C-alpha cells in the first residue's frame, strides 16, 4: 500500500512501514529522507482523524527512533518529526485501510 500527501508518503509492504519525506540538500537539490519502521518494533500508532479544518495525523511510536523534526524540508513544507504523517480529510478511507493492514501485521500481545 502507498499513500502520498503534502511532500510525505507512506508505504507498507507487509513487514515494514516506510515514511518518505521530501528534503533538499545544499538548500537546492531535492531528495528524499526515508524512515523505516519494522512492524514488530512499532510499539504504538497514534492516530488523530482529520476534520474539515485540520489534517489527520499518524505518529508511529518506535522505542529506538528519535522523534527529531526534519529540518531540511523545502520551503513551505510542514516541519514535522520523522515519524509523523499528515493527511487531508479526503484521504480518510484510504488511511483507514492502511492502518488496518498495519494493525493486522503487528504481533498480538
């Protein structure tokens, strides 16, 4: 599964969630920063559903990953932590399917 929204995208291959963030190096060259979260290491998924005025937010909580804000994002892009994905109201059905697939793959405790 793959979802794209506002210079960030998330993928799920059945084992790993990959969060790609549009960045720039040397302040001009575009690139991507990829953060990978193996499903067995995700301790919690914090989900805030979107409203008509505020985007939805998914935060993947992994004990050994630093929640640092990605600093070298393009102009006008959201400066968020490397484990956060924002999405608009219109994507809520796709995001629900994505989160359901990730939850099914997580080990039951």
